[in-house]
C-alpha cells in the first residue's frame, strides 16, 4: 500500500472504532469510492491492535481493578462490584463470539455492499437518535445487571453487519435500558476489549495460513496512527457526550447514508 493509504485507513479506524458511526463501514468505503485495493488481513489486524492498545491504555486503572477483583473472587471467594462488572463484560461478549463463528462467511460474502451499509447506517442512526431522546437515562454502570448485560451482548451481535456500528448499537441498547450516556459509552468501550481480542485472534489464525509478505513498516505505522487517534477519540467522546448527546452522530449517519443512496441511484 502507498503511505497515504496506510495513513488514511489507520486514521479512519482510530476515529470510527469508538464513535457510533461504524468503523467497518468506513474501512470498506475507500475501496468502493477511491478504487483502492483491499488493505489485506495483516493491516486489518494491525489497526485493530492499535484500537485495542488505545482502550486498554485509557482504562488501564479500571482494568487493573476489575482483573484483580475477578482473580480474588475466583481464588478467595470475595467478589465485589468490580468483579461483577468483569463477569458481565464476559457475558456480553458471548453472543457476538458465537454469531461471528456462525455467520462470518455469510456476512463477508453477502453483506459488505454499499446498499447494506447505506441501509444500516440510516436505520441504526435513526434508532440511536430516537432512544437518546426518549430513554430515561437514570441508571449508572454500577447498576448494570445480568439481564442488561445479556441484552446489550445480543444487540452487539448485530454489529457484525457492516454499517451497524459496534459502539453505536451497544450504546443504543444501554440507553434503551435506562442507562445514562456516560455509563452506556463506558460499558461499550470496555466491552470492545474482549471483542477486539477475539476478533483479532480469529483473524490472526487466518493470517497464519496466508503466504503474502508482511510490510512491517505499514503495520507499525498503522498501529501507531490507529492507537493515537482512538485514544484521542475515547477521551473527547467521554468528555463531551453528556453535553452534546448523540444527535451529531445521528445527523452524520443520515448524511452519510443519504450520500451512499445517491451513489447507488447514480450507479444503477
């Protein structure tokens, strides 16, 4: 890949992984709109590693407490709210893991089109806006329970469809269940950690069977750009989400979806 392609794709991944606008859709679009060749599996894994490093760094203190509490509960029987959050995050990860194993090939072969991306971008954008306006937003993340974690996990499985947005659909589900914006976003971002690990591990296994040479310069540049932009995105999103709400992202999704619809019409 050319350096500009590496830079743009890594920047897109970092900016869109944690915003409710779908990173998968934005990574698919350059090949359709700019005629770029597919970035390849190795680079896809690399930019997701960058996103993972960003969220783990940002939540490093919370992750340390959660891990320590889960360990203590396993071997000492002393659970608390932090260990409970750890188990809830694992529970929420199960549906998307199973759905990925069952439907990955079908989604890869049939749902990575501009038509699908346009539809999901608009529909789930409207749903996010509706829920943000109508939900009570009275619950905090400390009040997260097994039922809520299960429903959020089930909703996350929909994010396998390009254009849905993993963060968007999990934040939508959490808001619909009555959680405030800050709690919905934080739970969604923490939930990204096991999901990216599972997805990256699965893609990593696929990568082992590939014979293509890896351009390590592109890989390290992609990781670095993705990590820095993702960390910045997380920081500002959490700082501003209570003030600006979800509507800026809803309007962006509607504009993007409308633009994609015009491409479909003009291309037909």
